[in-house]
C-alpha cells in the first residue's frame, strides 16, 4: 500500500501525516501493517525474491510513533534527544524529527546526517565529551552550540575553536554497574574534579549551562538515576557558590529500554527531580535515549545459505552475522531470538507450528568461527533457502556492522511499514 493510502488509526491524522512527509520517509513506499500482519508482509517480500535472497529489515514507523507517545505520557517534562549512534537509519531519524525529538550527535558525520534532514542545529547536542578539533570547528560553522566536556583539555579545545559554545559538564554516574554497557570507565568527571573544572570554565569565560550524566546503555537498575540526579544537584550548587551564572539544563542521559525497566526509571527520575530540583522552576530537562526508540521498531529477516547435520544437531549458515547486524552480540552484549520461516520448503506450514525441533547452531556467513549467532537453539528441520526472522533488531546492529570478508552490512535492504499506533 502506498504511503498516501495509510489510514491514521489510533493516533491523530496530523502526527501520522507529519511522519509520512518527513525527510527520509517521504517518497518511499510505506506499507500499512495490520495487527499480526508482520509475518504475512515478510512472506510477501520473500515471495518476490528470486535469485537475490539477501537479508532485509522491516522498520515499523507505527512502533516509533507509539514509543514517542509513551515517552511523552511518562516523562512529559523530559525532552528526548535521540542518540544517533544507536541506529542512524534516515527514515527513523526523519520520523523522530517529525515527532519533535532532538538529536544527540557524537561526530561531524552524525551532525551532517541530522542537518541533511532539515533539522535545526538548535535541536542538536554534541554529546561527546572528547572531540577532535576539526569536528569542533565544524560544529561551530553550522551553529551547533551545545556540547559536553569532562576535562581541562576539552575546555581549552572548545575555547580555541568554538568559544561561544554553551557547555554541559558530564559527570560520572555514581552507579552504572547494572548497565549492559557501562560508560563510567571512559567518560564523566569524578566528584573531586567538579569544582576545578567549573573554576577553569569560569576563568576562561566559558558558559556552563548545565550538567549531564549517563548511567550506561541498557541500564537495569533504576536507582542509578536517583544517585546521578543527586550528584547533578550538588554540581548545580557548586557552580552557584563559585559565583557562576545559574545553570538551567539537566541532561539525564540514556540507558532507557522499553518495558518494565522504563516504568521503574520514570518513577525514579520524577521522584529524584522533585526531591532535588523542585526549586528550579526554569529548569530544562533533556535525555539521550537510543535503544528505547530503535530496538523494537526493526525486524531482521535472513536467508539460510547452508546446512549440516551431525546426529541430532542441526547446523545452519545464514547471510548475516557477527560482523554484520549481529555484532550486537559482542559489542552490545545482546541476546537475539530467531523465529523460523520455512519458505519455500514448506509453504503449507511456513511458521513451522507443531513441528519437531532440534538443537541447532546458527553461523554467520564469514569464514571466522567466531561468527556464531546461536548455539543450542531449538529449531525445526529447515532447509537451504528457508528463512529466519529476528525481532527487536534496531539497537546497535547495522550501525556497527562491517564489510569483513566482503559481506556489506550497509547494503541490507530496508522496508518501511506503519502499523496502527497504540
């Protein structure tokens, strides 16, 4: 179904129209997706593939809309700045821009990608505490005027190349042990460094407008936000004691996942803000969610290109793997699940309902034995040219893929859909 035929069910016509007209989406085919219609759509895509049985993604823009609505209900006073590094797919960036998100960019390339979609530079935070000088100069040239720092050397670089930039001091979160990917070992000022860094900015005439922190990607302990917000309040008070202009921005970072952890995090954040920042009526609160918006919106479908039987064990080779989308198993400490789609070997039972299963190993396509996606996974008897479907594959997948062994992750196809946002 063409873009213009999609009906706005479950959300306002205005919101849906803005997403479909967004740069990165406009002009592309967007298929309307009925409830439980994803498998039928995937089968339809597969049926049109002949010789080229390449892997492909399905991005559901309806999921993105629903997640933004959930965010706005749960944290109405916290403005999300999507972490581009999580997944820079242009259609996702365009949809989020249309929904009012800002963007957390960490490099010139990410800033360029966002600006290319027509996003105003004042909707970008250059949220990298250690930047190359050439990237700082570029940010200055395009009007990106908000960035983070956590060292004296960074202050000196910014003062030299972007002296009018507003700064946010990045703190090391007091606790990030529950995160899937802790960031504290690399970024964030220690408590004893806060005063000297603020004094250095004050002496240099640099404007420190706020405090930021990050409790780690994929945080599992919501209490981490409470401790970090308390530390941010101490930094606000320190700046005031030093005679600096009152800071007015608090960036609570990322770490958000869609599920019960998100509900816990929102309660903790709102409680901590009331406890520590209730006397800051003009406070602007921002955040840097990545996987919250990206993870559940993407589904990956791959083709089985090889098979080997050893006793009761079934071994399969697929045409994407650790050096492609599945790099999330290594870099993001993710777990993945695979749903079999026996097509065309068993069109009468394509989703293998009730079929006997076998312990199975799934390898990626490269010649490296490390390229192993699943081990001991129960799958039905499948054949070469059947397919596996991997849900929730939007966070830190293609963004970190490579071309190792000649397999080009960036060439994986993308199909856009829009389910009825709920």
